[in-house]
């Protein structure tokens, strides 16, 4: 690709330090306060960059990691949470479900405490700024979408994904094209790329807020004749406005695409995303207490998230011994529980004597498999089936903790 993205408003041009090396084809992370960007040929862009440099008197840091970040000493571990937008409430709710209560007195207050983690401060920031501040060392941990992490983290090795599936903020980053006109019969990225309309003089115009991932994806897919423009929201309007031919944006329910006469195409998904817990490698290795804090948060998250997908099922079953009942239960595919069923005798008195005719079976079953499990329990003689939600499953240790330690070389 021979083209660059550049902010139209040169007064808001980022400082020289935020521009990539001359060999790079992109300006990303997006410059601050850019309302809209245009595509300009590389030659012209370099001229604009130099004029920009000469008119910006002071240096502005956007939080991206300098080559050597010194871990500044401070007492508190800092956890970044989304300050607003669709992830903000869900992040706080998830922590609440893990018995970590974020005490934010006022929604406009950007710092808060979690009494259960006395050495930890919560800082509310925009998701992209959480990533930037993890890189600059101003935050140690953060909860953001994997999309934001990839876009603003740009595979920086200092960023470690501690938990990649926090079960909210599900969406995917996908190319969408109009479902009318010249695109009516185009249904895949390959077909889009092969359309005779695109040439060096008239490339495919793609509008996206993902100015790092978008060009990277197109390059990886060998699509040459493409230019990019960017906006901060409502991108789905761009094709109908004549600003772009296609868009690259987040999709969740697909309603926004549908309402704007756009469709996704096969091979056009850049990434799947959901909320993740992310940490700064430097913080975990160098900041006192950071590793303990992340261990505790991870344990609580894993225990809650694992339990969240399961029900506890209790049933009674007539039988001669616990082993005989176990054999019947284990003959069914959905009844083996986490490690195996817990089977205990149900004592009753008959003619003044204590006897055991029934056994109580306790198993955990995935929520999705509940009805199948009930049917299988009945099929082997189960009755009085009680189902209740599970709150936590604490395993001996969390697999992700082991992974994290290996990743850190500990
Ligand atoms: N439609 C969606 N459904 C589910 N999750 C989404 C959806 N759109 C975005 N997200 C997730 O929520 C994150 C935050 O999106 P949000 O719109 O709140 O903020 P933003 O657009 O990144 O920032 P801002 O609007 O403040 O510039 C995204 O990075 C993504 O992970
Ligand atoms: O598939 P859907 O469920 O319709 O969701 C997709 C929309 O959600 C996001 O926008 P958001 O609502 O965050 O608004 P924004 O453009 O201001 O970020 C995304 O940018 C899409 O426009
Ligand atoms: Mg948004």
C-alpha cells in the first residue's frame, strides 16, 4: 500500500513522537481529537508531516510505550476500567460478581477503590487510553476489548492477556459492503477484491476506526487497491453518504448493518472480540504486589466464570449401593460432572431401623446441557431433580495462572 492516513486538521496533528517510522504505512494509534481523516498519497503525506512538526511547539505523548519505560515507584497497583460506553457497567458488574466491589462515589470521579483489594486503585479511562496507559506504565492492569487491545497495543510484547474471555463485550471486527448496486452479488472478500472497479487510480475506499488492523488485514490478504478513511462513530453511514465503498467496524447483533443496508462477507472477519483482563509485563515482573493482585483477581474471575456456565443438579436414585448407582449415572454422557458424580446415601427409618434405599447424586452440568442431563437422569431412574445456580468453582489452581507464570518466565 502506498497511501497514508492523515488527520485533516493539522492544528491537532500529533507530536513527532507519535508518528511511525518513515517506512511505516500508517498513523496509528489514531491521533488525538481527530474528527476525520483523509487519504493522501505518501509523498504528500510526508510533506504534511514535516509542516505539522514545525507548527506544533510542544511534545504530546499519547501514552504509547517509549523504548525504555522505567517503572515509577508507587504504593498502589492500578487497574484501568472503561470509564464509559458499553463496557463500563459490565466490567463493574463482573467484578461485583467476583465479590470485588468498586466503590465509586460519583460517576464523574475517575479514581475508585476496591475494599477487598486494599493495595489496588481503579482508574476509569476510555478503553483505548487503558491500552495506551498500560504501555506507558501509568496503569498495571486493565479490562478492555480484544479489539481495542489489538488496535492500540499493536502486538507490543509488554502487553499480556491474563484472561481472554471475560464473557461480555462480545463482538467481531468485520468488513461490510452495501447489499445493493454493484455489490449486490458480491459475497466474499475474494469477490470484493476481484471486482474490476478497483484500480490504482480508483481504489476500494474503506472507512474504519481501526487504522492499524484494517490496513494490516488488507495487506495480509493481498488486497492492493484500497485506501482508508476514518471516523469516530456511525461508520455505517459512510457508504450511503458516498464517502466509502465499504466499512470495517465492530458487529454484534448485526442490527446496525442491516438498518443501513450493509452486509458482511465471507472471509471478511478480522477478529473476534470480547472483554479481556490485560496486564503490563513490566508491572507484573517489577512492581511489588502486582503479581499477587493479579493472582487474586484471576482466581476470583476464573471461579466465577467457570461457575457461571454451570448448574448444580441434585437428584435421588433408588439403588443397592453407591457403586451401582455410580455405574448407572456414569453410563450417561452428560452426567459425569466436573470430576465425577458425588453420590451419598439417603438415610431413612423403616420399621424402627435405619436403612438406605436411595442415593443422592450431585453433579455440575453445563447450562446448555441441562435439559439433556435431566432426561438422562430420569432414564437411569433419577427422581426429584433439583437445579440451582452455581456461584463459584475454585479449582486447585487456575490453568491461566500457570500460563501467565510461564509467559513471564517465572
Ligand atoms: N456492538 C457491540 N456489541 C458488543 N460489544 C461492543 C460493541 N461495540 C463495541 N463493543 C465493545 O465495547 C468496546 C467499547 O466500545 P465503545 O463504543 O463503548 O467505546 P469506543 O467506541 O471504543 O470509544 P468511544 O466511543 O469512547 O470513542 C469496544 O472496543 C468493543 O470491545
Ligand atoms: O451489530 P450491532 O449490535 O448493531 O452493533 C454494532 C454497532 O455497535 C458499535 O457502535 P456503538 O453503538 O458503540 O456506537 P459508536 O459508533 O458511537 O461507537 C459498532 O461501532 C457498530 O456501529
Ligand atoms: Mg463505540
